[in-house]
C-alpha cells in the first residue's frame, strides 16, 4: 500500500470512528478482539471493522492474513493490535505452512497470531508433533515481539484432551490458549475456560471465542478466567445489545 493511500484510509477510518462513538459496556472493549474472519469479507467491511475498533478502543482486530497490511496501515499508532490467524480453520496443514503464514503476517504488521493446533495429531496422541509445531510458530512470533495464541477447538476434544493440549501449548511457549475457531460447531463455555485457566495458571492468557454475542455471556467467560474475548458481535456487546452475528 502506498503511504498516501494508507494515510487517507487511516484518516477516513478515524473520521468514521468519531461518528460511531461508544456507549454501554466500554470496559469490555479492552479485552475484545474485534473479529471478521468470513471468507466473503470485503475491503469495505474490513475498513468498517477498523473504524469500529478505533471508536470503541477494542484490544485488537482479528482478520485473515490477506487483510493484515490494510488493517496495519489504518490502525498504525492507535495502540490497537492487528491479530491474524494461521492454519485456519482446520489446523491440518503442514507445520511449515503455519510457520510461513505466521512469518508473512508479522512482516505485514500483525503483532498477534491465532494458530489452530493440529487437532488430528493431538487426538492421535502425537504430542511431539503438536509441541514442535507450536514451538516453531512461537519462535517466529517471539523473535519480533509478537504473541501466539493456540486454538484448541474445544468442541472436538474431551476434557483429558483439553488438559493435555493446554499443557503442550504451555510447554511450547505459547502466550495464550484459545477455545475455538467458531467454524467447527460449539464455542466458548465457562466450563472450558475454567478448565483451561486451571491448567495454564496465571502466566498465560486464555482467549474465549465462538458464540459470544452479548455482554452477560462475555462477563461470564471473563469470570471463568478468560483474559481476552474473540467475537464479531463486539459493537453489540459494548452497546448492551444482543447480536445474532456469526463469529
């Protein structure tokens, strides 16, 4: 993106953010990753996402890798992080592909990467593969000060698998464990968040994502131990409305 174009987009987003304003549960905004991961998301919708993030002071925007540079240009200097995904939404590609995807995103301005764990390998008992993969992506992130969140996809795991996945992620130096992609059914539950928090302790973050559409649900997940929330219903949540928007 050319510097002049980046500046114009940033200016337009800030003007729109002032018009949008913020009201309601503003304290929740500080822990929300304002998310748009739909495959049909347009440039205009991404610009709107950034404008809303500026208006409500969300912790981050979370977008697919193709939009990272655009978001980074708009949000530059705002203090709002650009988060992206790697191995999304299945987690079943080669480890090298996830590492490359994370590196490319960081080079384009991402400071947080939400990586989907290799769920099939985990359920097969291949802890070594899962751990090596997480450690490799964590290394790419940490070399430049970015943070790694590992998506467990809790709807596909039993409790013993959730516990072991948290242990592996912790040992592999991930910064967060995250419940869900929002694309595999189920979603974040207080029980899962509480279990994950118990395993990782206070040193790691826990991100709850999937099915968070109102402030009461958001607060229940925070009370259970979440430190970050991923949702596409962010604006409705901080305004105290109920949203049916998909994650």
